C-alpha cells in the first residue's frame, strides 16, 4: 500500500513538473507579450469625473506620486476636497508609545505640507486616522465608512498604477450601492507596464500585487481569517 501511494505521488509530481515546464516554455516563447499583458492588466485608469472628494490611498508603495495626482485633479476642478489617511499603529510602535515615545509632528503634517506646496489649501484637506489599516481592504473599510459618515457619496480614488485594478475592485465590492467610485492612476508613478521586468523594484511590485490578488480571493473563499 505504501509503495502504491508513493508511486501515485511520484506520478502526480511528474505531471505537475511537466505542466510547470510547459508553462515556462510558453512564457519564454512569448515572454514580451505575456509579461506586458501581466503589467497592463494591473492598470485601470478611468476617465475622471466630478466627485465629492479625492481619496489618496496610503497602503502600498509610491505615496508621493499619489499626492501629486490628487493635487492635479483638485486644481482641475474634479473635487473640492482631498482626503488623506495614515497614523498606522504597528505593535512595535504601540510599545514604543507606551514607553513614552512621541512623534516630532502630527502624522498628517507631511501630507498637508506637500499638498500645500502643490497648491491645495489646508482647509481643502481632510485627514482620516486609520491606525489599524494594514492592507487595501482594511484601508477601504476604515476610510470609506468615515467618508459615508461625513455625507460623501462619490470619490475619485488615486493610487499607484499597478494598484488601480485591485483597489477599484475592493472599493466597489465593499461599498456597492453606497459610494460612487472612480479610479485615477498616479501619472508620476514610475511603473512601466511594458518593461516592468527590467527593473528590480517594479518586479517586486508586480509579484506583490498578484500575490495580494491571490490572498484577497483566498480570503473571500474563507480560507484565511
């Protein structure tokens, strides 16, 4: 019996190895087209429409291009308000604060100064503290609920190019029928869908983004808490 089980496992392993080898050959043969498709699929840049507020996502990489994009949309008249969020509280930071650590300035001061430099008055910026947000889903829930409580019904969510499709899906899925959502990719974001595999940093972004898609779908299936 043990021999038969081992034999079955061997055959399964060989089939998986053969399949992976075949996939490798296909990707290698059409690498440019396949890799470009993988990069482009992540990007969802919608035509902006007038909204109550522009929301700058905080989680992920390349936060500064997102701020620049939000300021540009604001100055073009797509919204009268920009919403930023932050003030993350990791366990390590919580312990340091319990020991007496105090930050040198409020958590939102950096974003406020950058937006002010870009022509957005402070009175046009709303800062939402989201200390427990650790990914796109928890950020959407924390920020979106605060927006709804403030009477906001439509938003332009601005984020990194490679993050647009997933964030758009998550926001639509979380606030279907409650918020009108448009997504704007940060134009100054350095991500290049047609050549991302030539840059180590962008490879990390793409791998992490597809990994986040897998985690999100796995979580929806109830496989993880």
